[in-house]
């Protein structure tokens, strides 16, 4: 089942008892990437929801001896669709989902740097001055102008030849048509504008997620 199919129905399965929106291939890849942490930078996720993808990455990071804070960003606010569809843990529109996120990831990390609010604005309130990012999971920014604004705010913290970008909605556009498809092409258009700056490390037919290594400074943001 693709992440698209999962989003069209109620949550179909769980990951470590956490409701999830991503496939086995995506979560297993996050764990494998975490296992390869080199110690040069932090791990960060934009769009953590209830923590299934954070936990997948943290499981790998822990094996690699990760000792830095895990940077987590989300508005952690339940929306009308989640309430309507009866998503687990979600009881009312606007419900604060941060306590459930913290509870779900607690067994896997003790240093959590969480920032609750709207992207990209919330990136400005996080003190990232000395931070180098080794692993960046994007599961909230997927359309413009938010996608490019997040890249603009974060790319100066990336390490050439090291930083891994995990774009969990990279191929999501393939399931859509018309204007919606165009909007969801933001991450693909970004890669086209910056051809040669990334190498592909994992993509699988039918999967929404795609994983890239940042190799050299961006040409066109
Ligand atoms: C696809 S879900 C994330 C799923 C999660 N990574 C997982 O594995 O379960 C997207 C998340 O991004 C958050 N989000 C979307 N747009 C946002 C924005 N502009 N600012 C802050 N959070 C946002 C939503 O609140 C939601 O929790």
C-alpha cells in the first residue's frame, strides 16, 4: 500500500504502535539511513505528526550512537479531516498533538528540540546558528511557497557529501492530476533546477518517498 492509499482511508496499520502515514519501504529506508549517521550533524524532521517516521529514523540513529538533539517541527494541530475520518488519538479539531508525539518518541530519544508552529515561519524561531544538518526529513513542505522557503532557511546548514534529504512526498504528484499535480511537483522541480547537486540514494517504483545525498552547493533555489 502506498502512502497515498493510506491517506485516502483511515489509518491502515501501525508502526511500533504509532499510527503511520508511510510505507514499510519508506520507514525501513529511514532506519537504514539513521544507521549510517557519521556524527557530523543533527537529524531534523519537518512534519512529524505522531512520530512514526521520527521513530524509524531514531531507531537507526540510536544504533549509530546518536547523541545530539533530534530537531522536530510540526504544527501538531489536528485538522477537520482527521477528526471526520476518526484518526486514532484525534478527538477534536485543533487538538494539540504534541503530547502524543512526545510520548510516542520518548523511548527512542532523550534530547528533543521540538518547535511547534507553522512552517516556514517556525524555522525562524529555532536557534540553528551553529547547527549542521546531517539528515533532513521533509514530510510537511511539499508545495510552493512553503517548500522553497524551508530549503532557503535550511540549506546553509547542509554538509556537502554528507547531508541526506529524505523527501517523503517526492512522487506523490504522480497520483494527482491538474492543478494539484502541478503544485505537488515542487520537490521535483527543485531537483531539476539543481541538477548535479544531489545524488539519488534510494527510490523505488510506486513509492512516494525518495532519498538524496546533497553533494555540492545549490545552483538555483
Ligand atoms: C504527512 S503528515 C506527517 C506524517 C509523519 N511524518 C509520520 O510519519 O507519521 C504531515 C504533517 O505535516 C504537518 N504540516 C503540514 N504543513 C505544515 C505547516 N505549514 N506547518 C507546520 N506543520 C505542517 C501536519 O500537521 C502533519 O502533522
